[in-house]
């Protein structure tokens, strides 16, 4: 088995004896987060074009649509967005995700930028003290994230219904947007059901998993997805943005939804 001898030493920020291009991965992670954060903030603050007239398409960034217009209790001095009422749940799930934590600790906080590369701080910000101990709420966000899979699956079903002679949403059909909406909860499911917390809930806390065939099978499925958690984290995140963009551009008349039948 090959081994890499990486010397341990106290480095200045960015200093390392590594010869590989260790900075490429954190750079791409940083750019990925930046692009998604900018777009998500734009979509959130826009508070428009999240539905496509003539269809039942609804942007996942606004689903479930609790209040189309500001409810009476909304403070008048705050700008209103229907997305702000629900986006905290999926965002909280992602921000506290074990994969994302490892990625943004390196790419955004540079703490450290990579293994054996000097970091900008002397102190260690462990997750066993405030504020990072709050990351432990991830296991509770997991329950919310599973609820969202069902909500977005219902939205995918609604995406198969179009305005017809009998009224809005009464005619069955398939448009390109319908397929795009169907793929969304699938990608989110592949990410969510590979969650480390779910893996622990199903089997990680047990000494013997094989005593229950059902538990063993579920554990194997979650473990399979868990090994690809990073991939699904990125695909599902950008896909949510893409679904919003698709509906937004169709609603603006820039793109046209292709109606298959
Ligand atoms: S660890 Fe990534 S979603 Fe739970």
C-alpha cells in the first residue's frame, strides 16, 4: 500500500510543504458556494416569477407557498418574500450537514484550508463549545428535510396538471417542466437519505444490526448513498437553483416550456 509522508509542523497561514495542488478543491468549493448563495439570495428577495401561469409549476424555493402576500403579522419595515418563510429549513439542513461543514470550514473559513496547510487562526474552534455546538441541530433538521421531500413530491405531481377547459389544473399532461420537477425530489432524496444522522438513527447506534433484516437493508441503502453524499449534495443543491431558474425564465417569457403532450 502506498503512503504519503506529510510532515506535521506549525505553519504560517498558507504555508505548507505539500507539492500537490491542494488549493484547487477549496477554490472550487468556494466558487460553488458563492454562485449558489448569490443566486439563492436573488431568488429569495425577488419574490416573483416563482409560478408559471397555465401550469401548476411552483419553484422549490417557494414551496410550500404558505403566504403569497405578506400576512398581517409580518413587520411592515421588513421586505417580504414568501420564500423567507420556508427556506430556513432546507438551508439549515445544508449548513449543518457533515459534508458541508467540512467543506466550508476549509473553503470559506480556511480553518485549515487543507491538511497540513497553515491556517489564519491560532485557536481551535471545536464543535464541542459555543457557537459550533449548535451544528448538532442537524439531526432535527433531518426530520424537516424529509417532510420537504414529500412536499416537493406533491409539487412534482401537481406539475403534471395544466389549465384546461374545465378550469385551472384540470388537464393531465407532461411538459419539460413536469420532468424537471419530478427529478427534483429524487435528487434531494438521494442526498437526504444518505445523511450521516439518518445512518446513525437506523443502525449506527446499534451494536448488532444484522439481527433485523429490514434494519440491515435500510442501513445498507443509507450507507450506499452516504458514500456518495458529497456528489448528491452538490447535484441536489444546484438542481434546486436550476428548477427555480427554469420556472423563472419561463414565467418571464424568456424560455418556453416544451409541452410533450
Ligand atoms: S450529514 Fe449531510 S445531510 Fe446529514
